[in-house]
C-alpha cells in the first residue's frame, strides 16, 4: 500500500508540473503575439488620407496607396495651381524652364513645388461666348472666331463651351446661362456645340463665370498636370445675374483658373440706343439690376426711387450711368486677368475677334503650371498671397502669375 501511495503521489505531482508548464507556455505565447501585433500597428505604413481602417474600397483606390514613412502624407489638403508666364527683357515668352527655376512663397513662407507642367502640358479651356445685347446680330462672326480658336489648339487640349440663351417663363423671357459642352477634346462635338449657339436679351455674365467654376471646372486640380484657363469674349457689362462680381472672382480663384478676356467694344452701339425714346422699337434700356448695382457702387447715399424708372431719366443721366458701368466692367476684367495670371485683349468689334482669339491662343501656349500643397492647412476661407520668384536665369526676366487664392472653408 505504501508503494502504491507513493506512485500516486508522484503521478499527481508530475501532472501538476505539466499543468503549470502548459499554463506558463500559453501565457508567453499570448504576450508575444500581442507585442508583435502592437509592433505591426506601429510600423504599418500610413495611408494617404490618414485612415488605417481595413476599408476594401480604400484599398482599391489609387489615392489610398500605402507609402513609406519618409513619404509626404497629405491629409485633406487641396493642390493649389499657379499658372505663370515668364518673359525676357523684350517681352518674349521664355520656354524650356524647369521646376528648379521657380521659388514659391505663400504669405511669405516657402512652399514645396510638387507639380510642374511645362508649356507642353495639355490645356483645359472654358470658352465663354457672350451672345447677348449688341452681339446678337453677329452670332455668325462669333461662331467663326470660336471655331478658329479651337482649331489653333492641340489635339490633347480639352474645351468646354458656355454661352447665353433665352428661356420663356410664365411672366416674361429671361436670359440664362447655357453649358453647350463640358470639357472634351472631341472636335466634332465642339463644332456642334458652337453651331447651337443661342442669344439672349440680357447678360448674365457673373452667373456665367460661376458656371465655369462650378460646372466646367467642378473637379479640383489633381496631381495630373493640366493647365486651366477661361477665355471670354464679352464686353463684361452684366445686366441679369443673380450673383455678383465678388462671388464669381472667389470661385474662379479657388479653381486656379487663368482668366483671359477679349473685350469687345459695344459701348457706342449701346449708348446710341439708350438715348432713344422708350417708345422706339430700336431702343435699349438699363435693367433694374443694372440700376441697382450702379446705385450701390456709385451712389450709395441716393434715394432708391431715383433709380427705379429708366424711362424717366434724362439722356445725360442715362449716358453717364452707361459709361460708368462700362468702365467698371473693364476694371473687373483687368482685375480678374491680373490676379489669375491671365491677360486682356481688345477687339474694336466682332470682326476683330478672330485676330484677338489668335493672340489668346499664342499667350496661353506659354503658360507654365506650378502646383503645391500649402503648409497652412487651415480651412478658414481667408485669402492667401502667392509670390513666385525666378532662380538661375542670367538674363533679366519677368513673371506673370496669380497673386493668391481663397482657402476653402471648413
């Protein structure tokens, strides 16, 4: 009995040791696995966009590729595009420049240029054709000039076409903005769009500029380098928009679009018809929105009732208001061109439009496209100044570029 008892005690002791060993071994395995999992989470490459969630859709998205620790990770930051033209001392455009020839500052702080498009990079152009007011009788000339401009572009360039038309409402006809074609390189489609040009009695010019930003260039600038511009054939005098110049300017600025204007001189034509009696079939009148805008800008302390009835105004007053509105339109077009890196050209009449379009095509062919991701990521809607400098050029050169942009709002 004593031997049996000893064997049982030894068996129980051995079993106890085995259980302790198994428990300890399992605990060690769990701790090692936890450490390895923690290390993998710490060392896992970050994803562009800042998400580490196992989202299958993000894994299949090229914008969420895994990157190394040393790579730049951009979180919720939009690429800012800076169109620029560089000329020598004689005003001749300089081509063949490289990224290292440019230094970029935002609000005085150096920025890293991440995208660089040479003068050979493809273009995206919104063609805005003013077919209102005095130009309605010359739509044929506008079509010829527009087709000639498109023919001067390269096969890879894409164009969208925006114009005005007349819509019939229950009360009265109203001038509307019509997007005849979104961005495309299909030349037959563009020819068809221009052939379908309509006309309007009013000029929703500011609304058209917003449509360029909201519909033609609705997609933000991406890493794919494309130079962007709007080319507008217009006198710039708005008479029917719901929006205003400030709103249109801000939207175009955020879209990073170089603005080119062919300023058509229609002032004499319009002024002659403003002087006619209101009962004359050939007369033109200033719209209520024009009179309201004039009062807000030029006569803010006057009485509202003084600008409600155009037909009761004297000829001198009509002429003075018209000239002020034309001068305002020219200043606005010059301002948009200057701050965006574009240019303005003049056409004495629509017969000169074709030659003016040729000058525009030549100038936009010299644009460089420079892009960067701002170090200031605040989404506060404030204006950020941009300053471009040239480096490594022996001869004296000048640069024309956009002077800033409005940051997006949260």
